[in-house]
């Protein structure tokens, strides 16, 4: 569950440097639009001249993360923390890389460090709760999700985590309600859609399940959990074979709040 955590370059930092370096700094700073392969090149050029420029290290680390070079990403995020010890953006991104490597205990530790610096970070609470579900710490995960929702009721990731807990406890309708709410609020990665699909399948709502499986395949994968969700969706649709949803079928129940997904932009990043 993703916000992309990066630093923006200050215009003042471009003053009194050679034009080529200024150009590289500008390109390195545009982490949202510069292709990750290019980001690694230009950020490295910047760091050859200014090795302690924390935002350049952070943005290069994010490029590594997007390319799934998780060890290199972790090394860069750790380097940022050596330069700026309380840089929560680096903790966020390093935790995400740890999750992708399956190192969930280290991820929880980094999210806890963020919360020590910012106890009211609803995002840190929700993503720590998500990782706690991976460790089977369901009560702690529920506590984090509820705390996050108390701070920000519209947090989609907290709804997703609360849905995971409800699913684990066999409360299918509550789980489906939370997964639906998460999608409606903008959490539209494959792993969110697959949970709705499986809940509909378990309830016998074949048409709704099929549409959610298709939505799973159509969404952008941002990590191994999304990859697994898309693999499962493909297998489920293959099992269904020639069955098709009725013309005009919607993945949303009548009056479902998540109908707003059609116009809700995807949130940046992944948990």
C-alpha cells in the first residue's frame, strides 16, 4: 500500500553550479515523471559531485525500488538516514522494500520508528497493521487499523487492513464492506480487487466476482502481493472458462458506494 515518499529539490540548490549539474539535479528531482532507469543515471551523476545530497539519494533509491532492485533501494534509503536520521520518507520507503523482500519484522520496526517520530501518522499505522497481518498478529493489526481510522476515517489502507482482519475472523460481510470502502476511497491496486472478488465468489455472486477478477488483472501491479493477486485472478477466470458476466454487469452491488471508483484516481504508491 503506497504513498511514494520522496524529497523535492529546492531551486536555491541549483544556484552557482555548472549547467550540466543543474540539469541533472532537475531531472533527478522529477521522480514522478523521470523513468527509473534515467533517474538512477542522473541521480548518480549528482551524487558524484554532492554525495550527501539526501533528496538525490532518496530519489535514486525510489528508482531502484520501482525497478525491484530492493537491496540497492534499501542501501540508498539507509544512506539517507545516515545523512538525515529523522527522515521519515526514507523509513517509509525502506520498510516497503523490506516487505517486498519478505523481511516483515524489519518493516514493522521501520514503521514503528516513524510512529515514534509522528504518533498521529494514520498512514504509518495502517501500513504497519498490514504488515502485522502478514506476521499473523491479528489483534495488533486490528488495533493499528482502528487507530488509523480514528485519526482519519477516509484512510483506504486502514479499511483494507480492517477487512483482512474481519476476513481472518470469518466475518465475510464486514470484510467485504471494508474492502469495498477501501476501493471506493482510491485503493485500487490488484490486491484490493482480489479480496472483493474472493469475497463475492465465496458468497456465490459469480457475476460480481468475475468483474472484480478482471479489475484485478487490469490494475497496475506494484509488488509481489499484487503479482500474486493477478496470478490468482487469472487462475480463477481460467477455472470459470467460457462463463461470462451478463452484458453491462458491474463489479458493484446496487447503490454500492464504490461505484465512485470509476472516477476516483489511484493513490500513489503501494503497501
